[in-house]
C-alpha cells in the first residue's frame, strides 16, 4: 500500500486540529471538534492536545497489536488518553475535547476500515466505488439546526452560525451521534468492516473539511473527487476545496458553521493501481 497525504489548518487558524499518521500497513485520521470561542469544556488542555495524544496512542496500538479489532484499539486509545488528563480535567463535561476518527489497515489479505462520526472512507474496488461514512451527526446538525446553532454577527459585520452547548448533549447517546471523547464505549458504535485486498485499487480517507467538494458543496461526485485526489494529489484536492470556500465567503450558498475548516486528505494506492 502506497500512502500519500496532506493536512492543512483552516486559513487563519492558530493550530491544525486534524491529525494524520501512517505506518507500513495502516492509516489514522482524526478531526478534532472545534470549541466555539468563550465556551468552557472542563479541560485545561484543549482540542489539539487531545487529538495528538489520541492519534499517537492509536498509531502505537496499531503497530504493537496488528491482529486486534479496530474498535478494540480505538476503545483502548480513548481510555489511555482519558487517563492522561482525568486528574486535572472534568471528563464528564459534555464539551470535553473530542474527535472524529477514521482508520484503514491491511491485514492477512483484507483491508479493515473504521469510521466514527463524519470522516469519510472511499474504497475503489472491482465493482462500484464504496463510500463509507457515519452520518448520524449530520442528522442531528441539520435536523435540529435551530436548536443547536445560533446566529452571530462578527466584528466584520458578517453573520455566522456557531454551535451552542445544546449540541453537546447529543454526543454519545443512542438518539444522537457517537464520537471519540472520554468514553471508550463510543468506539463500539463506529462503522466498521473489511473488504478483500484482491481487486482493491485505491482508497481514500477524508476529514469533513477535505470532503466538502462532494458532500457539503455537491460540486463533484465521489468518483470525481477520487479522480482529483489521484490526479492532483491530496494537497491539490485541498486547494480546490479552498477555492470553493472562497467563492462563498458569506456562507449563503452552502450553509456551514465555518467558512474554512481544517482539511486532511489521504490517498492509498494498492498493487493493482501501481502495476505498469
């Protein structure tokens, strides 16, 4: 498996709250949940700290426990990360740092995948392109939009829609959505599966900030997005996302909480795609 990736913070952001790492046979992508300015989360460390530690734990576990189920590895990583700040932070706070997760792993002739919350995995196999995502957060986000977002006019005079704490109470509940935070049980609600490596040509992992061309903006189809990713590379795909975001600076065409988002794109090419 040949892996290339790019990860960029949103323009103007102080830090990138995404995380990406690859080993010889696995890839991990995390997308940290941005905390609206002025809201307390009960944690002294913040989202970037949380994402780096959760991602690092996942990579270490993938390397040392190659036969373990991905959901078990995610649960163990959540548990370990929670233990690193349980003594100083309120992990019961509904806004405690959290992240979406996507993983891909080659093992014994199969490719395993895991998606928790709104990352996306694309699998380009012998039949149709498979699009694997977890849309439970989208159903909450847009189905109860008035309850979980409020309109705020910034200092530049532009009206923005930002999350309010009510959104937090939908996290990690059966009638809401599941995300990696402080509760290891969330891992067991991830979307998981395995496909044979034979016939698999390409795969992609996208944070929601990199998937916007297809899923939020509906500018291209998923096969076209994968073609862009293969032709122009992960950084090229992210450039096209930024171009689209700039066309709708006031977010009137495409409703979204932020004009820009951190964006991470990963392309995996398998032997069939690499053959002459």
